[in-house]
C-alpha cells in the first residue's frame, strides 16, 4: 500500500478519537501537556491494537464483525456520552471540574469505543495485501498526535464553557455514535 494511503487511513481512523479528545480536554478543565500526552498514549495504543484484532477476526469471522461493529460502537459511545452529560448536569462544587483528570479505565473505554471503526478496517485489511504491523503503527501514531492536540484544544473550550464542559464531551460522543450508525446505513443502502 502506498505511504500516502497509509497516512490517510491513519488520519481517518483518528478523527473520532480527536473529537472525543476535544470533549475530554474540555471536561478536564485545564489539562497540561503531560495530561494530554497521557490521553494520547492511551488512545493511540488502543487504536493501534484494534486493527490488528480486526485483521485477525477478518481471517476467521468477517460476516459476524461486519454485522455488529456499528451497533457496538454506537452503544458504547451513547452510554459514555450519557454518563458525561449526566456528570455535567449533576450539581457539584464550583471547582469540581478544575484540574479533573479522567481515570485510566474511563479513558480506555472511550478509546475503545472510538476505535471500533479501526477494528472494522482491520477486518477489511485482512482481505488486502497490507502489512498490518505498519498499518497499526501509523494508526496509533496518528491517533496519539490527534488526541493530544484535541485535549489541548479542549482546554481552550473548557475555559470558555466552565464547569459544565463535560456536557460538550458527552454530546460529541453521542454524535459520533449516531454518525457511525448513519454511515453504516448509507453504505448498506448504496
């Protein structure tokens, strides 16, 4: 596969994670670069592993993964988004979100939810002559950069949105989930 194609796939696979990272950065209040890099590393690692899992599944169970991947992503994103919206609406002290850092498991669950499309791409790559290790590395590095940038952009949005910034992140996750289902329906109809 041509290097430009590899890069474009890597960027495309990281856009959902970027959008979620903007919401996470907003919900974190004032994340430092170290915090953004931590989120980027978690998302990047997960995003690089899922196409390999998809590639492996593609070798053994292509019809099963294609049939349900969009619903799994939708359910995870809506649940996580709903939780973030609920947290943003819940009464709390004025400084509740200031300096708030999300735990590893929350970040990992969000990273997994936004990487379901990379899992599906991995399934498709199983049918092509692609070095899955190189593709996974490109996707992971693109996601690392995009998510780290997204968290830092979310910091700016968080300063403007105040302590209710978690609502923004929740809405973004739900919209991503709905987009995945919509895109799947359009692709099926075409």
